C-alpha cells in the first residue's frame, strides 16, 4: 500500500481504543457495569443501523446465525474485559487484551487443526513472563488480570469465527449483528440485576459516547475500510498499538504507577505479541483458505 492515510487512520482508532480504558474505568466508579455495556452497545447499534440496513435485508438465515453467534463471543469478551478493568490497572488491561494475538492461532490449532508456526511458541513464552510480571504491579489485581485474560480468549474465539464467516457474509451486517447481540445480552443481564438506570453526569456520558460512537461504531467502520486497502499483517501490527496507548493514557490520565517490574512486564508482553502476530496471521490465512476450499 503506497498511501499512508488508511494506516494513519487505523493508528488513530487504536489511540481512541487506548484512551477509552481510562474513561470506562472512571465511568464504572459511578455507573453499574452491565448497564454501562448495555447503553454503550445500544449507541453503537443505532449508529450502525443506517449503514447496515441494506445488507441485512439481503443476509440469509445462516448469516444471521453467524452474526448472532459471533456477537455472543464479542459480548463475553467485553463483559470480562470491563469487569477486569474495575479491579486492575488500565495498563495491565491494555496489554493483557493484546494477548488475543497469541491465543488466536492456538485456538485455530485446537478446533480446526491449523498448524502453529514455531515463532508463536516464543510469543507464548514471552507473554506468560510478561503476565507474571504485571501481576505484581501496584494497584493491579490477580483476579482482575484473570478476567481480562478471559476477555483475550473470547476475543481470539471471535476473531477465529470471523475468519470463517467474514468471507461469506457482508461485513456491515455482521458488525451490526454483533453490536445488537451484545446490546440485548447486556440489557437482559442489567435488568435481571436491577442495575439498568438512566446515565447521569459528564463522566458517564462522555465514556458512553466515546465508546459507543467512536471506539465502537466508527472504529469498526474505519477498521473495515482500512483492511480493504492494506494487508492483514500491516493492519494487525497497527492493532497492537492499542496496548502501549492504554499504558500511556493510564500513566498520564489516571496517574498509574507501573514501576520497573510493570514496565518490564509490558515490554516483554509487547514483544510476545509482536513476535506472535506474523505467525497468527499465517495460521489464520491457512485456516481461511482451507475453509474456502471445503465449501
């Protein structure tokens, strides 16, 4: 790709994703967790509806089933991530979330027998060492980190599923169905817990609008637009910037103190993600190619 514009746009999206960790953490101190997620995905669903309406009308039943299934995985990922963010640091959340790059090819191996390149195992080892170091960060939490780790696992499952279904169905329809499924799931949980209430205050509404409109609806649309104009490897490497952006904004905006072990853990985990990413891309391309041949 000769023009840097699309990749720069994607860098901007990852920066937005990084700063939202701080905003969401602040909002959750004032507003219930599942109510926040319900309203957030309601905003994303409404914002995406005009772009997805035409493709939804042409989507077959299997496409709806795929979108709802992948949306369930996405909802689980966001639920675990946001619950973990309440207990651990912004920097830890950002870096542990990035481990979906490590998990994705392992899941492709476990479920579909897709071979895993050797470089990935080095990435796994680095990621484990980095995670152990992050568990000792002041203000962090082993339970919170475990919840965010579960989020990375479900994100990897969602990515693996999208590698199977994205070539078959319209990306706008699948994205809308994921947002709508997450909205319904979190609304049901919030109502069951008695937590659903009207948002109040600039802190809560600011986080809802940024996550719902910019990080959610607009972020996914830009990511889809960019991935049609660049290679998967280039896009995936840019996505890894979410972790250092989260750490940066955690230190600058949330006054987090990582200390030497924390920064070393972040650096080691980032190295593991970067090492694993090319292997992940090759494994998923092999998986997607096999799926096309089997149809």
